[in-house]
């Protein structure tokens, strides 16, 4: 890696089974039992599962019925997002005791840049340990952490010693760590991409590193270049305290499958109204409207349209969503509809890699 690249000390903190852990904390009778936060009915979906439930293969985004089949003793709990948000704020306050460079990814995870920190502690590893201890003592929940020179490696590392553990990838160990890494562990490489990589003989970071940037771009499109640099430890994205929102959405799962567009119009109106409310609350507008359709066989389809101007008005969102709905015939009955707006007026031009960032040499060592 280039010695001219910025040297950072990044911590990724990830709460352990956050929603489920909050429910077990608030209701001691649930401790040690397999629980799922979400719906248990025919249309229900698991939002989160406790580690006791995960042993049975229960996981987020799984249908409630499948989760029940996997684990007959599973206890379903209705989600309480206000409570999760309240706990999340307590946890973030702890983060800010160490650095102002905090980038929340969701209610249960965040990046913290502690290169220069409020405690004057040169060890990111010790800071991560202290943060996790404070979360447990002050909030009552466990967290895991990954520590390394950039956001990508820190996030991958935080999953290594879950639950209630942490892993540090020191600067001198970065390249070997990435070479040994199973391609499925690369953050951003989904199931479909991993299968495609397998077909091309790419099973580990070392296999990925052996491919040229031209080869990766040819077979994996614009993501190919990012794979080329990431496996070499080059990931220059900074921790952004005010992370820019890239999209805003709302969706609904129906109690009964809908088979006609006419029956969907009323549902779309409610969804468009919710999206508009969220846009106004966030004081943003967007140009690209995307209609999300999930069919009864769980296949997913999206249809998008980009307007020449920014919008946040419900009526325009709804009319555009209607156009997208009628754009082509539905292939099956529908269990879910969603509307999202992207290409928001908050987005900034993405920074391209400089020539220096593309160089590959030896990473400087420093106390970690």
C-alpha cells in the first residue's frame, strides 16, 4: 500500500443481536431463550433473532412461518423501534466521549475514527475495549468491535469474534489478512457475486488479488475496480460524522396477496404519503423514484424513473409510482409494495481515487 495514503485508526462497533438483546434485557423471562423480533403470522418477517434462535437457523428477513418451522419453541416479540432508538442514543453518547468523528450506519452499528481522540490514548485496541466495557456497564448490552486502518477492514473484523468480542488487524497484518479472507466475508460481496466469483476460481482474497483491474471490471462492472483496491488494503473513505442520506423509502407487506393493479392504488397512496412525510421531515427532495414489488413467490422486481427536477410532493410521487406500476404486466400476485426516492439533493460528487492512492507499496507501521 502507498505510504502516502492517510494512516487512520478506525473502530467499527456492532451491537450483538441488538433488537433481540434489548427485548431480553427489558424482559428477564426472555433471557437464554430463542426469540425473534417481528411477526409470526403468515405475512410476518423476522427483523432480528437472538443468538439462541440463530442456532436453529433463524435469521433476519426470514419469514415468520419458516422461522417457526426451524425452531418450534421460538418466541416472537413485536418490535419497539422507539425503545431501540432510545438505547441507540445512549450508546452513541459513549462514542462521542472518545471522538467527534462518529458515523452511525444504523441504530446498532457505527464507525469511530480515533486516530486523534479525546482521551489521548494511542491504542485504538484499548479504546475499543473500553467502549465495549462501558456499553455493558452503562447500558447492559454487549457489543463487538473491529479495529484497523480503514472502514472496510474494521467492519469485516468486527464480525470475527462475535458475540462480545473484538479483533484488531494491525497495519503490518492487513495484506495477509485480506489474502486469507474468504471472499464471502468481503463486505459488499453478496451471495450472487460470491457465486459468480466461485465460478471464476475466486475463493479467497489471494485469488481476487491475482486478477487484474481490467479483468475485474470486465466481469464485475464498476465494482471490479473497488475490489481491486480493497484487496490491497486501499480504502480511502473517511468516517463522516454527518453521513449523507442516499435514499428514503417506505413499504408495506399485505395481509393478503394482491392480484390486480387497481387494488394496489390505494396502498400506493398511503406509501407515497409516508415517503413525502419523511422527505419533508428530513428537508430533502429527490429525482429518482423507484417502485419495489415483491411477488407471492418472494421474487423481487424494481422499476425506476428519474425526473429532471427534485420532488418531495406526494402527488408527484404517487403519479410516478402509478406509471411505474402500469409500465409492464405483473408476473404474479403481490405481497409487498414499496416506494423510494434516491438521487437526493444532499448527495455530493463522489471522490475518485488519486494517482497516489492507486500506488501499491509497504504500509507504514505505527502503534495500534
